[in-house]
C-alpha cells in the first residue's frame, strides 16, 4: 500500500483509533476507512503490535520503552504525543513481541 506522498507500510510508526489515523515517519497523517480491528488483521504481526484499544505501534517507530510504576510507556519517534501506554493486559505479550 502506497500513499500520495510515496510512503509505504515500512514508513508507518503507529496507527491510532478514533478516526483511524496512520502516522508516517515523515510525520504525515492519513485517515483510513477501515476500523482498527480490520487493520490489525491486515498488517504484519512481527512489525505491528496492538498496545491498547486505540493504538497499533510499529517496531520501526519505537524510540524507547519505559516502565512507569508497572505500566509500560512506548515512546515513538514522531506523533501527536510523546508516548502511548501499553495496556496491563498486553504488557507480557508486548515484552515477548519485543524479544524481552
């Protein structure tokens, strides 16, 4: 899948819920017509992980992961916020996905 600015799936940092928005490495936002549940099934699970109900994160967009009183915060390289929190239910699976 390629976008108007030439971005491809390898350029995606993360995908957010609400109006499903895809954010690229270049900081470009793209609205998607599919719900996040469908997108999760379309992407490579070795590259993307659903950290909470609202967000899929790409391994390519992770700058740092910090433990904040038992909750993991994933810091991303570009985006509308500095970090996204991993839900408590997904913490063990997320660490396994990262190879920890």
